[in-house]
DNA sequence: GACTGTAATTTGTTATAACAAGCATCAGGC
DNA sequence: GCCTGATGCTTGTTATAACAAATTACAGTC
C-alpha cells in the first residue's frame, strides 16, 4: 500500500528523518499512563477507591479499556484490589516501606556504581536537577522538591544503563507515590555536604564504590517524614 | 447473613479450622496462573505467538478474561507484544540475561543474608531440595533438576521474609523460564563443595555475609548453558 | 514465472449488555 | 430505639458483537 511499511520498503533509498513509525496509543494505554503519573506525583491519596464505571466516564471511554488500565496498575502493585474486587490506592505498611528502602539501596546503589564511568555531560543532568532541588528548599517549595528528588533518583538509575533494573526501581517509586508528598514533613535535614552532591562527585571521579555508598546514605538517612504515613 | 463474615462474627466462639474464606477465582485468574507456571516450567518456547481468540477457545473462556490474563503477564514482562499487538513469548537478549543475573545477585544475596538467623527447620527445606537436586544430577534427570534449582532459589528468598523482594525475584525467574530448560546444556559443573551447600552451611551458622557470598558465587558461576539461547 | 491488485480471513481493540453479588436505604415490627 | 427484611442500586465479571487494520490467498496481468 501507500503507507510506509516497517520492513524494508521497495527501494533501497534512505528514508528522510521525519519518516518515523506511527505511534498508535490505545485508549487503555492513555488512561494507564495518566493514572500512573498521577500516582507518582502523589495526586491520589491512599485508600481512595477507583470504581470501574465512574472512572470510565471520567476518562470518556468504555469499561473495557478502563478496566484494562486499572488492572495493569494492579499487576504492577501500584494499585490494589480490596475484598470486593474494587481497585484501591494502597496504603503502605511500615514493613513494606522498610523493605522498599532496602531494595532501593541495593538496586540504586548498583545503578550508581555502573554509571560511574559515564560521560560528564550525563552527570550534568543530575547536577542540574540537584541545583533545582536546593533552590526549592531555599524557597520552601517542597511540593516541587519532592518531584525533583524523585527525578534525581530515576535519572541516576538511567545512568546505569540497566533497563530492567530501572523499571523495577521506577515501580518502587510509583508505589511510594501516594505518601511521597510527606517526604519533607520532618523538615529538610541540613546535612553537609548533601548526599546528592557526594553522589555527583563520586560519579565525576569515576569512583563506583563511593557512588554506591553515597546512594546508600541518601536512602537510609532521608525520607524519615514518610514513616508517619504508613500502617502498623 | 448466613455466610461467615470476615470481620468478627456475632459470637466470640472460635471457628473450626475448616471454616476458611471462600476463594473465588475468576476465569482470567485461572488462565493467568496456568500460563504462568507453564512459563516458569519452560513449556512455552521463545517467539511462540499466543493469539487471543485461539487461546480463549483453548481455555474454554471468552476473549475478555483471556485478554486480561495475557495482558497481565505482559505487564509483568513475562510475555511481550510484537509490532502487531500479538502476545508473544519473549526471547531474552544477552544484555537482559546479564542484567537479570546482576539484579539477582543483589536481591537473592540480601534475602539470604536476611534469612541467616532463621530457625533450623526452615533451612531443612533447602537441604531437602538440594538433596533432590543432587539425586537428579546422579540420575541424569536434568529436566527435574532445573525445576528444583528454581525452587531452591525461591525457597531461599522466602527465608528472607521480604515479600516485595520475593515477588521481584520470582518475576525474574519467570522471565528466564522459556530458556531455563537449557540450564545444564553445558553439563553440570562439578564444583566441590556445591554452592548450595555453602549457602546452607552459612545459613546454619547464622553467617549472613558468608550466605551472601555463596549466593553470589552460585549465580555467577552457574547458568552458563543459558547463554547459547539468548539473542545478540 | 514474477509481480500486482483485490477479496477474504484473522488479528487486536472497543463498546455494550447480561449476570450475579454486594451494599445501602428504608419501611415495618418488636 | 433497635433489629429485621425487602427493594433497588452499584459493583465487578463475562460474553458478544461491531470495528479497523493487517495479513493471507488468489487470481489476473505483464
């Protein structure tokens, strides 16, 4: 047909850059993605129930793709099912929060170590994010600081060039999303130097062990404000 | 009502053991579970396409729950979607296999360390599994040895009492399922003592560092037979 | 024979309806 | 007042059909 086929077209001619595969995003995909960022941004409170039909009218789609989007997030443990089968925003338990921190220590630590021999320009992105975080702390804009902190850790993980690890860590952050807004409830710990800085410096020196240790310290000593919002 | 309610019934009477919550397993859940164990047991070869309607007739259910089961496994990355949107058994790349091993080193290592102060009876289960593995090696029953090896590692992870970590590790094993049957293609490495034994001994001594190291060695030096069946 | 255009089949996607189970509301009786 | 029972509504689950896109099969043409 006239449309560009994926497998080698007729001519050996090189295609212009603007010829790229059409991305067809299904309705369920769109709902899924929207809900996911809402979760990560802390816009859905724990114990909120996401009933199927009300949700589908809110998204302007039918029940089938809506159910698909919700169940996908349930499969990722970003959402949960209550006894009735209704989708609900889960409330982390203390044990779960501690476990997530332990796993993050291992995985983010490994990603940082793996990213220690990266080009300087890639570390610049981290530097820029941390600069914005400091700025937010100064101006007391904690809501934005929370999201930037998340972005810092995820960008750090991307540096490790380990897609599977990244995906796991991202899921852990999504699971913490609903309580992340309380990250700085206990105030901002005024450690000197900030662990983020120690991470960045270690990366620039190419010292993978130091990077791993700095990540561990950042995870272990931060986030104390979250403990007030977990169960048991 | 007449049915046993979950929250404390009228009387303070202790309920007999045989009174247990009714488990209503949906059709999609059943299909999901069946496909999952088939995957973990290596009964689905990479690149196999699982088309929606043929699958649903094979399971004797309609398209909706079938699609739900398939997409749930896709969400867990145990299955994948090709360009057309057809569900397909993924073929691991070399990078993915290496990454999975690295992640398993961290997580299974942590689980082993956390399980080092467990009751002796729980370690006995590991001992029993490993005994069966040795037996299978002796009798050249490699197909069973593969499944037992998987069970050994998962049982070890359960010892750590970290549900989130366990679930992540289990997913990694499911992803390797389709090529796991080739675990011993290069023969059984006749190391002495077997890393499993070192793991068990370390657990019995309550030495978490030794347990972690033994796990690392088991993961790093085992599974060389898999590399022949990954891409790139 | 190789290529091309068309028809038929199969594919994933979405909407809709039927179903059963659960919950809430409210009237009625003690 | 409090409990009981019925009714109606809302919930998740499943089946089915309509749709569009893509692939396949096949015949016609050069």
